[in-house]
């Protein structure tokens, strides 16, 4: 981490979070008999790779950090919609059902 500074800390944190998520998924499947859907895992992996690519490219292409963060956040949100991990219709349904109760 000292050699790569902030980038090293971010990468080590990302790796740690992935191992924690995988461990939790395995334990949930084993102890609580929660189903495992491969298509969601594949979409999540694709989304993660797209997000990392977006962050990498905006880091080098956009000089202003605040503007780069805004562009990266917008593109990552669009990637979440494109991969099906985030559903605008689902959010609308939740908001609509909340108003009815």
C-alpha cells in the first residue's frame, strides 16, 4: 500500500470487500438455504468491470476532479441500469406503494 498510496488502499479495500461478499454469499447459501442465481453474479461482475473502467478513464481524461466524479457517477448509474442491477420501474413501484399505505 505505501508504494501505491491512495490507489493501493482503494484496491486492497476492493479486494477485501469482494472476499467478504463471497464469504457471506457462501454462508447464506449454506446455513439459510438462500438460492444462488448465476446471472445476477455475472451481471454484477460485468458492472464492476465497467465501473472500474469508467473510473480509470475519467481519471485520465478529465482534469477537474469534481467534474470527473460527476461524470463517473452518472456513467456508473447508467451502467447499473444497463446491466439490470438497478431498475427505475422498481423504484417507481416502491414509491407508488409507499404513497398508498
